[in-house]
DNA sequence: ACACCGGGTGTACGTTGTACACGGTTCTAG
DNA sequence: CTAGAACCGTGTACAACGTACACCCGGTGT
């Protein structure tokens, strides 16, 4: 139990040592991870099967287990590898920095929507993800905030991006699964629209009739600007009330 | 294909008609949904099996399929039933209203963290969820905003709550799976902490050493206040730039 | 020369969602 | 009042999943 998890730590944080004995490996951990990412990108997280990954590599299913302890650990490795594709937030003014960080995350989630669908129960943090986090903290660290406030500010941005990202990820997956674009799909749901009557959903029908759903704003751009505005208000305030957690769930 | 989805619509939006023939049903759709919610609450989304639900009800697995077309539709019904437990946002000033809406969502996700783990590819929206949304829009509708701005404002709040919610949901699931509390678990990861060195992760170690991770602020409370502040800035601005989506993904 | 370590394979098991056929029950049509 | 249709619950069966285990064989150290 404990050693299982410590093995995961080594897997992520320590470069795999080359074995001195035995035959040359035709496969490697990074090739497995790479192939898995490619499968998830192209066919979605539900198609990410050990069998499918092995197939794209031209090996048998069980050969993967020589390079990766199991599927859960493979997911850990995939996540950290994708974080590795993002750029570190450069030092500079806090607002530009946090915006950069948010855009990096957003680009990452758009390229790999499955990142947001891994149920991620206690996923082990990897070095790539951690250094990106560290750079984000650094950019907020010169404002004279308490360290717990630094964390809170950076985390607020992350939470927002994760929220928009999930909605986006669901849509992408749905489009792949059904092969129908978002718009076409909803247009095909007359049976649903029949129930959108003014007495049941007054605002929805009003927004619909005035075309508000056709001219939608960009959720990410709009929300990000608002979040940063809100953080600016906080940062520029003189005496900030500290909001401590009341319940420890 | 098409009729499948229309059946889902009927399932959610039209009350199930009592059959006139055949034996009295010992089971019912609502009992199945109720039992499924109870299983997911108590044992997590990964334990939500058709077999497990049937077992708690004291029936065979296949009997469920008389009341629910399949697992995917059961999930639709569960989601909408949970939305039904929340209160409608009452009319009133926008900020109080959006805060109320956010707190309702937050309470919902805390009570049923699995809501955030359903991969939710194109989940059919149900009436309960939609009326809650409608009430949230209503509270923002008297500020003279364009209808697309009303949507954007309410959606920004939702996205944030979803973001914090996911982090919380992952933690809850992990605690159930391992039976170890969040704090204990991380404390047991010495193998991980060894890699948190000042040269690799300067900010992290600094925050750690100054106790910033022990005095963490409440992510939900802190972030919500910032988001609402940011929206206030937007709402009180005279001429607002409209941010249109550039890319349609 | 030989033991051994490690890479790749093949088979097999338990668990999942659910298709399908069946037998019993109750209302409706004639 | 009876035949038949509609419907409920059950049991068996199947494909796909992650992966434990036993196996063979190639290359390196002693």
C-alpha cells in the first residue's frame, strides 16, 4: 500500500534508471505515455484502453506493463507530460503573469480536453505540474501578501479555468462521440425546445427570442477578465479580511 | 439514434404515464433514481453499478431496465433530481442573488460530489436544472445588460463553482477510497516531499516554510468574493466592450 | 560456461453494461 | 367471460475492460 504510492512518486520524480542486463527494450516508458496521449487526444478518454494503446504501438497489451505499473500510473504520467508542454509563467507584473498562466492552462486543456475528465482521485503531482504552479505563485509573491493569500489568489484563477475547461471538454467529447456539431445537435432537439415555454422558463425564452444565445460571449475571455478585476480589487485593498475555512471538508 | 435522444427528453421532461395494463410495478423510476443517488453518495461514483443499485433495492439487475432505458439515462435523471433539491434563487439585488445561486450550487456539490465526476458528454438538460438556471438569469436581468451579457455573468459564477467543486470532489473521493484523510495522506508522502527542494520549487518551499499551506484560506469563500467583485466592476462600467468568441471550439 | 535479470507474449479471471428470451400477472376487446 | 395484448421481473449470455500469472528467450555479469 505505502510502497505502491512511493513507487508512483519515484515514477514521476526520478528519471527511470537504465537497466544493465537483459535484452534491449524495444519499447520505453516515454513511448507508451506518448502513444497514450495520442490516443486520448484523437479518440477521447473513453477510448483510452491498455489494449488500444498497445495496438497503436504494435505490441501486445501486456508488454505495456513492463514500462508502466498500471493504468492509474499511466494517467499520472500523461498528466505530467502534458503539463510539461506548457510554458513557465515569466516574472513580471502580477496581472500579466496570472493572465499568462491562465492562457497556458486554457491552451493545454483545449489541446487535451481529457485532462479534465480524469476523475483524478488523489492523483500524484508530478514535477512538470509543480514547477508551473511554482512560477504562478512567484508572480504574485511581490505584492506584500501573506503566503496563504498568494496561494489563494493563484488558486482562484486555476479554479476558474478548470470550470470553463470542463464545459468545453464535455462539448468536445460529445462532438466526437456523436459526430454532430454542438449547434446541429441542439437544433435537432425540437422535442426539447417544446418544453421551453415562457411560463416555465421566462428568462430563457426571453434570452432566446432576443438572440442572446446566438451572440454568446466568449466564456473564457469574459470570465478571466472578471476574475482578474476581482483580484485587482482585493490586491489594492488596504486591510484585507482573511477568510479562513470554517468547515474542513 | 434520433429517437433515442428524444426518448431521453421525454424521460426527463414528461411525467411517466401510468400504464393501464400489466401487473402493478413493485419498482418505479423514482425509486431506482433515489437508490442510485444513495449509492453514489455513500460509495462514490465508481461503485455506481447497475448490479449494486439493484442489490440495494432487493431486485435483480435487469429489473432496473424496466424503469430506466440504460445507465446513461439513469445518470441524466440523477443529475436533474439533485438539482431539484436546490432552492430557486429569489428575486432581489444581483449580487445577493448570484451569491445565493453560487451557495446553492456549492451545497449541492458538497452533498453529491459525484455530480462533478460524471463525464457528462452531452448530458440532456432536465427541467429542474433549467428552472434554477432561469432564476439565476432573472436576478441579473434588471441591470440593463444585453441578454448575452446576462448569460455571461451568470455563467462566470457557475464556472467558478464547478472549478472549486471538482477539486473538492476529487478530495472527497480520495478520502473514501483510501480511508485516509487528506492531511494524513500528504503527510505520509515523505518520498514526495524529498523532491520539494528550494532550487526546484523556490516559491513552494518558501510558502511551505512560512506555514502558508497550513493556514490556507477557504477556496470557495475567497474565490466567490473575488468573482463577484469582478462582476461588480463590469456591471458598473459605463461602456462595456463586448467580448465575442474568436474561435468556435 | 552459466546463472540471472528483464522484455515481450498468451492465457485466463473477475467485473462491467445490457441484449434477449421467458414466464407470470393484469387489464381490455370481443 | 374469455382470448390476447401489454407489461413486470428473472436468468442466461456476451463483449470489452484491467491485469495476475506463467512462460520463453536474449543479453550481461561472474
